[in-house]
């Protein structure tokens, strides 16, 4: 056998091993950001939840959730084409970053109108308009552009830089919460004062992101590059709005039906559930990039089942560990968090089903099925609204509501799985 033929299998095996090493290195770089974010998010949450009253924390968490939803209006979804370009054609980043800025400016009136409508519907009787405006500005005009810079770095495989920026943003929020807690003890500060701290922390994050983490580029505005990608961007913007609506609308619903006190307890519980999603989102982000390059990867049943089982088991194990800690030491995360500590053990299935529903949406985005993703999320939003309205109306207390929410999220997961895997029978769209 000629030497060159004999060496081919060894060369192929070496190439595969090297690719796996590179993938593992990239994942470790990315997960380091999630680990840092998890730690500092917990510090931020503990400091804030135990400084504000439970009712104030409920109002802030609900307003912040509304701000995250509204932030998806910024740029009319043009973050998606920017991310795709960063992943497959990084030479065009300057042109598409210019497009994001142009679309961002055009979207401001729509963002303002949407914010006014949400305030009138859910917050007018409970929260000062200026406080709500500060929180929305912090989420939509300051943190969303910072997040976009993180997304671009991830698209370019600059996972280390993206991780550092994510950690820095979380550190600044945690530092603001710590400073607020120290000041509040001496001066009796409340939610209105915290809104100023929160705005300042997000402004600092954006400034650092622009100065030190934006990739080198020559900003250009070339409208001819944007128009053919605008429908996809609008589908993504609509899907993102619907995604965060069905992810966060429960907080708004609890506030409107149960009042600020119940909203506070519910927000504390769901914040603990949210923490389990941080490492899962890192895995999902890397899977999305892989699917963009290998869109047929999800055809194998074993791959689908393995991915779903992994997401569910890791999510459940994370909340179980936290539940055990809070069962042994209910005050471990502070006196206000202790009010919801007994509910955590009752919520064990929620993070798994919730994270899987989020995972389904990301799989469709990766395959370019953005219109189908938007349709699916519209259906899921309506289903979640109906389920939560019934559960909140029928539940006698927070414990009963938490227990029934496991079944509610299971129903949403089943519906999401049917819609998603039906869509996966169609060919992927390469954009």
C-alpha cells in the first residue's frame, strides 16, 4: 500500500481530534463567561432582593422583564443579519453594523410607542412613569447594544472576549446593587433611587463595550445590502418579541391579577429558575453556530433525544441543588428570598421544560426558519397566556400556583416540541 494512502486515515483522525479540541476550547471560553455571570448574577440578585421590599422587587423585576421584551424592537431585528455576517462573512461587519445603527434610529419611535402602551396597560397604577422609563432605557438603549457586541464577538468565535464583556456587565450590575444596598441602609432609599443606579451600571457597560470590545471595523451605511435581509430581520424581531413575551409575560400577568406582593414572591422564584438557564444558553449558542454550518445535523433521532435529555437533566439538577441548600438554610440568600425558599422544591420541573422551549426556538433560528419560528412563538404565547390566566385565578396560594406551574410548563413544552419537530421536516434555509 502506498505510504500516502496508509497515512490518510491517521491524518483524518488527527484532523477530527484537533477539531474536537478546538470546539472544547471554544466551549470552555464561552462557558467561563456563563460561570462568571452566574456567580455575579447571584450576588446581584441577593443584594437587590434583600434591599428592596418584596413588592418593590416585584415591580422592578416586572418592569425589567417588560424592558427586555421592548428591547427587541430596537433595530427591527437587525441583530440577526449582523450575527449571521459575523459568523460566515466577518469582512462585512462594518457594513452591517452601520445597518444596525440605521435601523436602531428608525425603530426609536416604535419603541417609545410600545413602551407607553405597556406602561398604560400594566404599570400605570403601581409605578411612576419616570422610573419605568429609566428601566426601559437601561434595558433597550444601553444593555441591548452591549449584548449585540457580545453576539458579534461570539459570531466571530471570539468567545473569550465575549465572556469577559458578559462578566464585566454583570459585575457592574452587582457592584451597583451592592453600593445601593450599603447606601439604602443609611439613607432609606427605594425603587426610584435604584433605577438611577441601574441606569448608570448599564451605561458603563455600553461605554466599556464600545471602547474595548467592539471588533475592528469601518462603519458604513449601504442600504442595498439591507433590503433583501430586512424580511428575515423583521421575522426575527417579531419572534424575539413573542419569545420574550411568552417567557416574561407571566410576571406581568401575576402583577395585574395578584398585585405587587405576589409578583415579588413570584419574581424571586422565577429569578432562581432563570439562573439555571445561564449555562444552558452557552451550549445553545454554540449549537446554533454549528447548525448554521451543518443544518442537517438535527435529522438523527438520537441527536435530538440526547440534546433534549441533556438540557432537561442539567436544568433540573441545578435547581435541585439550590432547593436542597434553601431547605437546609432558608436564609442563605437573605430574608426576602427566604419568603420563596419553600417554593423552590415545588418547582423542580419548571426550568427543564422552560429551557427546552427556549432551545426549540433557537434551533429554528439556526436553520433559518425565522417565519416558522415567529408563528410557533405566537401560538405558544397565546397558549401560555391562557394557561397562566387559569392557574393564577384558580391557585389558592403561591405554593399551589408553583405546583401547578410544573404542569403548565410541561404542556407548553409538548406543544413547542410538536411545532418545532414538524418544522424540522422542511429543509433548512441558508441565509
